[in-house]
C-alpha cells in the first residue's frame, strides 16, 4: 500500500502498528548535540563570565547557563552572538545582546554601575 492511497481516517487506522520502510536517501541524520559544559564564555563587554555548568534546549535554541558574579546567567546560543570558538582550549567568545547580562546583575550586591 502506498501512502498516497490513504484518503480516509479508516484507511489510516489500518496502518497503526505497521512497519514503514523508506529509502535511505530521504532520511536526514540529526547532528549529535554538542556538549558545551566546561567551556569558558568570554563576553566582549564583560570579559570572562565563567564556565558553562548547564545546558537546555527550549525547542528554539540551546541555552547555556553559568555563574557570573554569584548570579546564574542564561545565554542563548545563537550564531549571531558567537564571535569565535576555540574547541581545543574550550573557549567561546560571545557578544551578548546589549543589557542581557546586566539584567542578571540587577539587585545583586555584585552589580556594577553601567
């Protein structure tokens, strides 16, 4: 049976639990997730922020978390913000959007006047 022949819910239900075969040329392999834990993040404005101690994926982008001046900082891993990457030295040179890091420092004893 070809999928093009499925034109009703009743016909579709007959496929539940059945094996499906597809030619390999139509399958895209997903890249393995890159492990950013332990990478030093160096921001253009703030300098060394610290080492990545956590990662998450919100479905739109990867988020890196690290501790900077006693505060958890979460940075979106977006190509436009990555200035360079040194995999051998495990360093990520980053340009955070204006004010992003400052948000995490507001109300903290460790905040600086900007």
